[in-house]
C-alpha cells in the first residue's frame, strides 16, 4: 500500500517500473487467452472481451467523428492498463504504478503524439498547423505560442491529475491502516476500487476528446 523508505540499489523508481511491467504482462496474457481459440461460439473470456471492445467502440463513436475503429486498440488498452495499475495498489504489499509521475506521464506522452499524428494524417501538415494560428493572421504568432503551450499542458494535466489522485488515495489508505488497522479501511478499499475505475475513465475520456478535437473538421474562417 505504500513505498517504504529503503535504499534501493536499482533506483528509487524500480518498484513502480516493475509493477507497471507486471500489469503489462497481465494484459498480454489476457490478450493471449482471449485470442488463442477464437470461435463463432465464444468462450467466456472471449465473450467478455468482445463485449468490452464493442462497448468501448460505441463509447468512442459518440465523441470521435468518422470511423473510430483505428483508435480502439490504443484507447481500450490504455483504459485497462490504467485501471489495473490503479487496482494493483490495493493488493497488500503492492503499490500502484500510477502513484508515480514517471508512470503516468508515459501514457500521456503517447496520447499527445498519437492525436497529433492523426490530426496531421486527417488534415495534412499545413492545414493542421493552421488550427494553431487562429483566424486572425496578425495574431497568428501569439496564438500559435499559446496553442502550443495549451497542448503541452494537456500532457501535464493528464499525468499529474492521475498521479496526484492515486498517490493521495494510497497515502490516505496507509494512514487509516496505521491508525485503525481493522474494519474501517475495509469499506474504503471497496471505495478505492470505484475511485480507481473513475480515474481510469477520466484519463481515457480526455484522451478520446483530444483525438476528436484533432480529427474533427474545422470550418474555414
């Protein structure tokens, strides 16, 4: 539930990196179990994952214009990675990888480059950069700088929000376990399950919105 103060010869962030790799391995195993025996009559795990993918596709279709299927692999994987990373911190002796900023900034950077890539692919480099300049030509240099800062701020917003909330939740649980080791922390752990789900949804929803803003059609001013 917390990271003890010890001298770690492998580096101060080794535990978070290791547990992030554990979560990644769990997702790989889940994908392998789902796809190893695909059939028209799905197994239980195939049925669950097909329902999840269809639900995520429908969820994205309400926000992103056009065909959302190319974006499903990233968004669906991103949600599960963040969700499992949040929940693994509830296992006694474990900490959530997302309680470290070095973990949360990685998917934020991936989302940053991803939606810019699709924005350029959809509109072309020239037209996409025009979106950064604004409608008034003589204000274009200033607007371009402000827009660039705003897009960079998205990376910080995505990563710091998730990191801060999960770290605060783990700190609170550790304090409660220290003060009241029985009964009281148990309902809070169930609340933490819901809280971890909400944080994964927020990160995923914001990522979907950024993709939608990048690929949407802009009116000519």
